[in-house]
């Protein structure tokens, strides 16, 4: 079968060549079109429903919006879980879909449900679907600047000009504004004047509402001309509002200006932007799901150039976060590593093969293989990022292996003949036969590599999302390499391997190697025990190191830009936080010379992808190019200096990175290994149960600092209506609430229409009459029924109708599947007890406490166990069988190759040694165990045995040819086999190891993720090669010698 | 040989599965601190406390928000105070204080005034003028009758005086005013016409009644004369609540030197009522309004102990009031918890309070003004359970 393919190919050389040229073109165009980003999107597949209810407390949002919404959204198909959170003025419902669900399909399902769910919530809540973007969507931030322009003016330009133009760019899902002030018409009402003129606030609002409309009245004809009739009545200026009439008092009209003042002001805001200490306004471009960020940013920038012409004089758009830099840097790191790898690989091949054209043929595998891999990537929807390109990078050395085997075999077969005298038909025959000989091993190697990657494919959750691109691309290039080796290489060899070919024995590299290897192996065969002892010793060392090594989930990627995230405690006011931000930004900009620019954001940008509270500052710090840094400065030192210099009491200086942070911010659920969720209707009771659980679980062996979430923390000022009192005055609760809402909170009652721009009109009491508890007492509520025959309703101050109190309340309410919950977070000392065992034990303990009556769970409450252990259990469920399966398949394949259980034993003895080498190198380089490292090991796993397999098959063949009669003969035969294989074996390992050197020595963006993945292969192959070339022959010889001794005795 | 294979297989499997695939991310904290670390905490959730030991084992992230934890430096301060009002202490560096914009000021005794806003109008009250007229004439006829000496007439005149006096009382005049009227026998013309002094009728609500006393200063600003102010005193309070407006009418007499105040003008009234403590002292110890952090549960003031040391103090304060002495500012009279001359933080106290929650030395029952209640003691909730590992 394989031979037939090879032969067909070699006979249709022109066809093969044209197909490959076509594939290369296709590959090239795929490469250009593949979306490029820095890291794979590891967030959950979620659709966010965003509810905006300005000014409402988390409790109100939860009770009146989020709860009814989630009940309506429950039961959406393919939903894994519905999580929701209610914050101040907004609520989010995160619908987490099962992996593999089509994103737009999911959005449509949510929309369907939402339509119905919306019916049960107050009318003034605006509910919308979040942008069709993920955590990685925020690709470009900019400020709109201009000397001499106020923040309102800048914001208006951003809101009504820049924003919509940028949203129109292909691939942009949303452009959200942040910072500055939204212009607003503010009607500040003096309650004393309301009283004096005998009108109520509700009248004022009604009057404004009724005074802002344009209408059309069809047409009339006059003298054969048709006139369009319009009634003009939109509010366009302050004066328009001032002149609105509210009512008539003693014969004179009462207008707005009589009862208050109208001014242009700033709408209530939950976000501030600060650039180097000056308040700024700007926006964030959110990219659509699945788009190519590089292309989108490029288009956005082009659009900015276009629209800058239309900006008012002196105004400009200045980017302050631009993902392209990071993408370019990480792609650059990898592509330069790839190019270096390719050059080094070619060099190694040349050294071993000492035939230039032959080497070039092998090298051709690399570019063609990579291009073909890109075709696959496009078809399978794998994006280009450091993980997927990393998959290619770690495969480079292995890719050429099959090519090496193929060309080397053709070469040696051809060199056996004197090439000048061969007819082309004969050459063709030799080529295709030689290729056919190694066709099976090539396929076999491919199979083991793919099979060994099965465990990576079944990884779920974040790890799966992170590493599956790598597993895919590695498989793609391996498949591509095998296809090339089987179809293209024989053809190319046919053209390239012409002229006088030196026999292998005369090859200088081979001679040198034989000279070194022969005595070494000879010594080793005599001192077998020493060799086995050394092997065991090395293995033990590796085992010890593996215990000593620390663990981490994923080595953090250096994103270049820093995200400084000072946070204040809940309850801090916007003014306070803005003050902190401004002071810190000035220091960072002026006192740290490495800082190029600094822009801080407090609170939220107006997008559902940004749930940050006001107490959280996110400052993007853009560092200068390393050349301009002070001597001896490192990133760590800069971070340290920033944290030291900006130290303020009550402010926690957290330093993270922009993308990392965005992923963390949008993640929901429990991030610790184990967590308990306490569900129930009342937050106080939940807290109580949580704290009890915290103590109970704390006593379970292996529990590390369990912590029950505390719910309070945000001060609430509650106005509790005294119903009997209200009844006494004949006042409805709604009458009071309306006043609380509009008088104290202020309400946007209508929106002006001024050309393209729209601004809210807000009514509220004068500031000094509502901004402290004393003033609130004097909010007047008109009675509904007149007292006896009184001519007008009385106005009752709030103090007589309600009780005022300050209480601590939640700053955020979380619920899952409609039930509010509190969380108990538990870390587990995993060297002491396994996660799953821990959970079992903890569950038993809690159950015991409940049955003993020490822990009371009231009706309506329940607890559930959750956390990362679920992922681990899931992984274990999948990983164990898949790893076992992979191992089984490999063993079966090996067994099929040799049909000898003892040889299988020798092979399995080599495997741990190769792993040992990886562990030792990791330890020496001070890496931690992470999933990346494991993936590196799995990659190693696939290639470690390759050489042993080849060597063993050579041994078997030689022993079959002529069965040795004495121990000496056995050893000679073994040495002969070793000598035959030492050059190709070293060639394949050296290409793999040396090819990875550029990765190991690179220091650019992305290298920190790639290095731990490359290290196991490098270290592992070193010991594996030693084991393959020394231990395998030693064990084999030992086996044969013992067999011989048994037979003889 | 089989033995070797078996051993090799066992080794292979143990190596492959003994190490966990998933592990906690171990983020290096670049705080570069040489000082001894007491424990680690989260900037957003200060109730999270992780021991140094656990931190080094890899417990480096906040369980709630998953952000890196920060070290809390061991403080040299200790809570050696017997003052039960002291709830927390915190030490800060001068640079931090400057950056936080912390300002302090000594607390002093001040004269405080409670300010009540009310609406009213300049009196145009012909009825009262008539009633006054009636009263004066009834008094005059009574006096005449007295001189006449006829008992019956005297009695009738007396009852006439009484009834017209009652009428005046009901209309809101005080007994003193009536007595004055009786002596002067002059109808107050400024009830109907502009004069050098004008009557102002204002309405206060029941809940404010305690603060409105006869003799309280009033500041009157007419709605129509923006920026102009007139001063006077409350003279009398109606004894009856007006059922229509649910308010109580008071009368104030204000100076009207240029006769700008005209009857029936609407005016804003500020009544300034002096605060007295329980012993009737006018000079009361008071703190600026901005010094108080109020959570409803407790009221906290941060006291500057010098050298960057601050002490959180639980205080009890009276109602908010104003000191008019130089630049009118709002104060709270201190009832308990502070001594004269102590410096209190008036700016940046929120930050100091937050810091105390994150790193401060707290007495056992405290976790900051905006923090949470102390943990429930575990031991007492579940006393001595056998077989439990503690």
C-alpha cells in the first residue's frame, strides 16, 4: 500500500511537484488569513446579558432584575450553568455554554429567551446582550485629547463622532466610551420653592416630559406645491427648559426657572480615565469573536486617520494600549526561533550527511510542512498564537526525522551503486524501493507521535483551551512531514542525489562517531552492572528532583505592558479613588524614567465586558524600549519601584498584565482548588453558615486557610418607610419612592435631540439639599388627599414618614441558577492529600456535623461542592484512560513491530530514563512543573523511543541473519548494530535538540511559555539518546547472553 | 527479565501519574521587602488572611478575586491600651501620609448652631392686626370698666379681654408678646405694611420642633431678592399644628432697614439654634464633620498620635451643627471618646481606616469602620467534640 503510493508518486513526478507548489501557494494564503493573536482565548464560552438600571443598589438589582431575568433564562439549551452578579446600577447574567457550542447559535438562543424574560422586570431597566466578544476582545484603547477642550466636549466628540465611526470598522463588535463627563441638562429644583409655588417634583418631571417633541403632520398643497408640515418642539437649549411651564399659581404661570436652576453639567458617572495625572476621556475597541486582531487594529488605525480630519481643531486620537505590539513581539519571537531552527537543522543535517543537495531535500520538509500545516489550521479553525506556533516550533526537530530516514536510506542505497552508470529507470527503481523500505517506520513514528498527544487533546477547561492548539499544530506538521516524506522526498531525492555519492562508510562524520562509539559500547557491554547502576542512579536523582520541584498552572506570559491595579476597600467614593489614581499616575510618569506612558481607568468602561467596581483602578503602564532603561533595571525592579513609590495607606498595589487581568475579570465561579457554595435566600444566613463551614473544614487534614466570603462591606443608607405614618398622612409608598428616586437620586426624564447628538435631561434637588442625611429629612412628599376641605395638599417632610439608618450591605450579590450564594474558599495542601480524597473527607466531616446538629442548615438552604477539583476530576476521568490508551496503543504498536515481550520490556525501561533527563534539566533551569511542562513531556514521549525502536529492529535483523554462538559473538553483533545506527540516531536527536536551542535561548515575548515546553524534550532526549545507544544494547546483549547461558547449561 | 520489565513498568506509571497535572499558579511577589512579614492578605478582601507558611506553599492568590496577595508587615505597635474606645491602630510612613493627603487638626470647644431650613413669607396678616386691635380695645374697655367699678361690666370686659387674648394666643402670639401689646397698646402695623422691622411667618415640621425655640436667630432670604439677607429672632410659636400643612407656624421679627421686605414675599428662612450639652454648656467639644466615619453600626474617628501613628477611636456624637465663628463649617459635638487637644484626621481618614483593615493592629472585636463583624468564636460554637482534629 505504502510502497504503491511511493511508487506512483515517483513515477508522476511532475504531478507531485505541481500539487506541492499548489499546496504551498494555498498554505501561504492560509498563513496570511489565519487570525493572529498573542495567546489562545482560554475564557469560558459565555454569553453575557447586561442589565443597566442606573443608581439602584445591588439588592434592588438582584431582586427586581437579575432574579426574574435568570428565572426566564434558565432552561436555555446547551447551557452549563447560569451565573449572575448584581452590582451597583447594573447586573450581569453569565450564561456559560457547553464547550463546542456555536457562539452565535448560543447568542440567538439567549435572545429568544430574553425576549420573554424581559417581561417580568421593571420597564426602565435596559437589558441587552453583551458584545459578541470574549475577554480577549479589548484590543485597542485610546484617548481623545485636545488642549483647550473640556472633558464634556471631548466626551461628546467621542460619543457621537469617534465611537460610531470606529464601530463601523469591520471586525469591531463595540466601541465603549470611558471617562470624561457625559453632558447633561440638569434641572436643580429647590424644594422650598416647590412648596412656595405649590407644585410637586412629579409635576416638574411631567412638565419636562411633555415639552420635548418634534412631530410631523403630513403635507398640505398650495399652488401645486406640496409642503411638508413639521411641529418643532425639541429642547435645544437651557432656555428651552427654563421656560417650560409647570402650572399656574395664583394666576401667574410657574416655569422651571421659578422653582430651580437649569445648567449644563455632568451625568452621574461610574468611570474615570486619567492620563498622566490629567483627567481624560477615551474609548476601548472591542473586537468581534473570532476576528483577526492584527487586521482589525490595522483597520481601526486606518479609520482613525480618516476621521481625524473631521475632529475639531487641535483634537486628536491617541492610542494607549495596542495589542499589535504584543502580537508582533510574540510572533516575532517564535518566527525568529523558527527561522533559526530551520537554519540550524539544515546545518546539522549537512554535517551528518555531508551532501549539500541531499540536505536541502530534507530541509525542504520544513517550509513546505509548515505551509501545509497552515492549510490544516485554517480548516480546523486553529488560530496562530504563541501556543499553536509553539507547537510547530517544538516539532521542527522531529519533523525532519522522517525526512532524514527517507533520504538517508535512498542515499545509502544509491551510493551502493555507481550512480553514473545508472539508467534513469534504474535510479527510479532504487529510489522507490529504498523509500518503500522505510515507509512503514515513517508511518509508525507518525502514529506514535499522534497517539502520544491524545492526552493533550482531551484536556478540558483552561488547560485544554491553552494547549489543544499546540497539540493540533504539532499533529498537523507531523502529518504534513510524513506526507512530504512519503510523496515528495523520493521525487526530490531522485533529482537531487545525482553524481558521485560517497558510501556511508567514507563519511567523515560517521567515521568520527564510529571511532568514539565503538570502544565506549565495547566497555559498556563488559561492565553491564555499572551501566545499569548508573541508569538507576540517574533515575533516582530525577525522581528526587521531581519531588522538589514547585508547581504552577501556567508560566505567565510577559505581555510587555503592565497593568497596575490599585484597589480600595468597598465603600470608597469615586472622588477618593480618582484622587488616588491621579496622584499615583503623576508619580509613575514623572519618577520612573522607564515609563513611556501611563493611563489609569477607574470603574467601568461602558461595556458589558468590563464589570470593574469604582474602587478598582486599572492603570496601563507602557514601558519604553529596553535600550532606554536605566542600567541594571529589570521588569521586576520597575514593578517594585512603582509599588514602593506609589504606596498609599488603604490602597493595595496589585500588579498584573492587561490580557491576564481581563481573563480573570470575566471568569466566574470558584478559582480555588475546592470551594463550597452555600445557597439560600438570605445573605446573612448564608454568611453565617459559611463561617461555620469555614471552621469545620479548617479542621480537615490538608485544608489550607479556608475562607468564607463576608457579605457586608458597602455602606448603605436606608430610608425605611414607616407605613402607619405614611397612612396617617394619606401617602402611598410609591409617592415617597418617586421622590427618593428623583429628588435624591435624580432621574434622566427625557433626552434632547440635537442633530446627531442626544443628551439627557435630569431633574434633582439642589445639591446641598440632598447630599447629607440631614438634608434628606427635608425632602417633601405631597399628600394625596387633601385634609378636610383644604385648598391644597400638605407637603410632609421625609423625616416624618420614614426612618433613616446606615447599614453595611453587600457590594455585589452573586447567584447561580437563580439562587444567591456565598462561597467558602479552600486551598488544599496537595502534597499532604489528594484533592479528590480531600473533598471526600471534607464532605464526610460536614455531613457528620450536620447530623450531630452542630451545623444547622435551615429549610431552603443547601450547600454544594465546587472548585478546580471538579476540573481535576474531569481531567482525571479523561486523562487517565486516555494516557493509558495512548500507552497501550504505543505498546501494542511496538509489540506488533517486534512480537517479543522482552524487547518491549527493554523499551519501557528506556522511557523513564528519558523522562528523568527532562526533569533534571527543568530542575537545573529552575522551572516549575506546569501543564506546559507536561505537554513538553508528552512531546518527548513520542520521540524518545524512536531510536531505540530502530536500533532494536537492526539488532533483531542482525541476530536473525546469523545467530551468534558465543558471548563474544553476541557482543560483536551488538556493536555492529550500534555502529550502523549511531549516525542516523545521533542525527535525528541532534536535529531535535539543537533545533530547540533557539527556543531555549530566546528571551522575547512568549519565550517564557515556550521554554518549559522545550526543556523536557532537550533534557529528555539527552538521556534518552545515551540510554538508547548504551543501555539498550547493554540490556539486549544481557538478555541474549543469559538466554545463551541457559541454553548451554 | 520479566522482573525488570515489571519494575520498569511500575516506575513508568508511578512517574507519570504521581505528579499532579494541575497545580496552583505560583506568582512571585515583587514587593522587595526586607521587613518581617506577618501574614498575607488581599487588597480587596482584607478579611482574607494567609499565613507566611501557606503562602510559601503556593497559596498566593486571593480565593475570591484570584489576585496576588500582598504581605502585611509585622508592626512594632502593640495594642497596649486600656481604653475600650480604641479599636485599632495603624502606623504609616511620612511619604505615605503625604501622598494620601492626610490632614489633621486639634479638636476644640466651640459654640455650635443647629441650622433649620424653613420656608415662610413676610407677614401680611390683617386678621391678626384686627385681632390685636380688638385685644387692645378690649383691654382699654376693661381698664375703663375697672375704673367704673361695676362688677358686671368688669366681668364682661374681663371675659372679652380673655377671649381676645386667647384668640391671639391661638394665632400664635406668645404670652410675652401679648403682655407687651397690653402695655404698648399699639397694633403692629408691620403686619400689613412695610416697616423697619417685619414679621416673618414660617413653618417648621413636627420633627424639627425641638430645635425651634423662642429667641433663636433667623436669617431670612427672600426668593425675589437674590443674595440679600435679613436677620432677626424667633418671637413666638403657634401652639397648634396646622392640619393642612402638617406644620407649626412660628413668628420671627427681622430688621428691615431699607424696607425691602414687603408683606407676602416668599422667603427662605434659616433658623439657627444654639446647641447646648446636657449640662447646658454652650462651649462644646466638637470634631469637624469630615473627621467622622459613620457606618451606622459605629462611628469612628482617627486620632493622630504623632510619628505616623494613628488610633481609631469609637466615639459618640451629637447632631450635626455649624460653627459660625470664622469660616462657617459643619461639626459634630463629641459626647464620648475624645479629649480636648487631640488631633483628629480630617482628610484621608477613609484611606487610613482601610489600611487599618488591611494591615492594622486591631483589637479583637474590630475590623475597621466599613469592615465586618468579628468572626464567631469557633470553640464556643462547637465545644469539645471528641475525635476531631483541631
